C-alpha cells in the first residue's frame, strides 16, 4: 500500500471543510424554512380563516423556536466540526440532538394537524 501524498491529505481536508460548510448552510436553510412556516401558520393562516387564531399563533411560535434552535445548533456544530478537523478528530451527530429535533418536529407537526382540524 502506498503512503498518502501531501496533496491527497490537503484535498481530503478541503473536501471535508466544504462538506462542513454545506452542512452548516443546510442548518440555516432549515431555520429559514421553519421561520417561513412560523410566519405562515402564526400570522397568515389566521388572517385567511375566520376561526380563532390563538392555536395557530402558539404553533407559529413553536416553529419560530425550532428555527432559532436550528440556527444555534448549526453554528455550534460547525464550530465543533472545525475544531475536530484541526485536531484530526471526527464529531458524530449527537443522539440527543437528533432525538430533540425529531420530537420537536413531530410535536409541531401534530400541533399543526390539531389546529387545522379543530
């Protein structure tokens, strides 16, 4: 087996950093989508319907908090990955974060369904 060349190591590092950048931008896109849903559910839908708006507003606030969490976690994760890369380590996506975002997404989806049906 041939030893790795310096160029190969530099290229792998560059690809890893670019992948990390794309992942960070995906967190920001997810946050922007959550903010858009927040605005739609919390402000636009109540204005288009004649029903009570408090349920929609509560769900809209939930989506806004999810967007804020995406921005914060995305930044934190990007910093963790960059530090790990500098040290030659890898930082896996945390099980607690995955569970938290899954539960939040499912809860907001269910809440959205409830306010639409109710």
